[in-house]
């Protein structure tokens, strides 16, 4: 059992709200203190792992209790902040105008169930938590359009890919949350 100094209730919140609330709560903690984030969003695991890595905090792990995920983060646990490479954003409206081009490379970084429920036809799927280890599956010489629910996870995935040498990346904002175009499901 991990000793926690503060508990944050993020149950019922979808991306990006668990990260937004976590960022705010971490500001109130002292170095070395541990925050427990209670969430029901299945994507929160990958989101919090990536956010902790990029913000200099230590991700201690996750316990599951029924539908509730209990994530543990230690403030300033790593001591240094990882460099972030911002990738350009493309509005959802501008992206939708490109969809007639069947040669687009679209990478959906949402969790498995989110992707199965509805995704853009032809989109590749690599959940955020797997992007670093599966990046080689993506073509480096093509433009890649990254999408998630809101634009937060796809921004993190873009940062990971940019560090791996990918150059032609665009983060679709706001993402599937507001996408009204054609979708398919598995």
C-alpha cells in the first residue's frame, strides 16, 4: 500500500480533465509528497504516465478497485523535466477538409475501447502508452495526423514521435470529442 498525502477525485471525468486537475493539485504539494488520483477514465493511465514523465514527477503506479483506477504520483520524483517538443496543431475543421485524400496517415492514440467504439476509417491505432515502443511501425517520410479525444494525448504522442525523429506531425484539435464525420467501429 502506497502512503498518500493527498487524494484527488477525478472519477467521471474524461480527457483532458484528469490531467488538468492533477496539474493543479500537484502545485499545492511539497517535493516528495504523493498524490493519489482516483479516476474512471481508462485513458488516464497512459495520460498520467506521460504527463509525469514530461513534468518531472514520478509515476509510482496504478491500483484498480472495481471501476476506479488509483494512480500514484510523487511530486518532483525525477528531479528534472524532460524536454518537450511542441508539434503544430491543425484545427478539426481544416483536417476534415483533407479527409477526401485516402492517402492520409492518421494515428489515433486513444485507448483500445475508445478506438473500437468509433474511429476515422483508415486510421492507424497505437494507444498513447505504446507510442514510444511502436513508433517504428509508422512511416517517417509521410505527414502524420495525430488524434485523440481532445488533443491532449495526441500532443503528448506528437512529442514522443518528434523526439524519435519524425518531422511532419500535426495534432488535430479538438479531436474525436467534436468530430462529426464518418466513423467506423470494430
